[in-house]
């Protein structure tokens, strides 16, 4: 079954490429040194440190493989078109006002680069999915663990 395309902004794509380069060059060498150091210790300390280093290596190689799979199936989001759109779409920056009267600004991105603390939410998340296709002034109701929350789209850019 073909993998789903990973939607990334240009900045998100560049971050992944940079992370992959860092993992392959710097981190691999660091983990290899940890394994060598653990092997040089006596048998009393070998087991725990060696096991830890091998776990780090497995995690590192898993992350490298994950990034490589993502980059093989990437599609870059057309942010310029999204910023000009009158409706919320993937790549749009949208300001919403909640029931509490607070405004929040988010950019709708793919799940790979979603980070709500940085203002990037996935278009697949409940909030992101509800906002897709909405216009300025539209209201959306979202089910949250605290109950239904109503949001109003105040601007799209």
C-alpha cells in the first residue's frame, strides 16, 4: 500500500533535511563513540552502558528511517496560494477567537510538522479539520474533553 504524502511547508521540509543531516553525521558518530567506550569498560559496567548505547543507536536509526520515508513522500504546501485564499486551507494562517474571548493564531500544516506550542496545528486535528474551508466570520463548534467549544474565524492570511 503506498504511503500517504507528507504535507510540509518549505520551512518544515528544510528542518527535516537539516535534522537528517545532523543525525547522520554528528549523532551517528556520537553513538558509535558511546558503544566503543562501553565495550572498552570491564565486564562489570559493560552491560548497562552498552545496552543504553545500543538503545540510543536503535532510536537514532529509527528516526533516520522515519525522516527518509517522510522525505520520499513529501509534497510542499503552496503557502503563497494559501495566504491569498479567502477560505482556510492547508498552509493558511488563521486567527480564531474562542468562547473565552481570547484570540489565537495558527497555521494549518501537515501532521509531520504540527506543533501547537509554536502555532502550527495539523489539518487532521479536530480544530484544524473543523477550520478547513471556513471563511472570515464563520463559526465552528468543536468537541473537546471539556465539552463543546465554539470558535470564530477572525482573519485568514
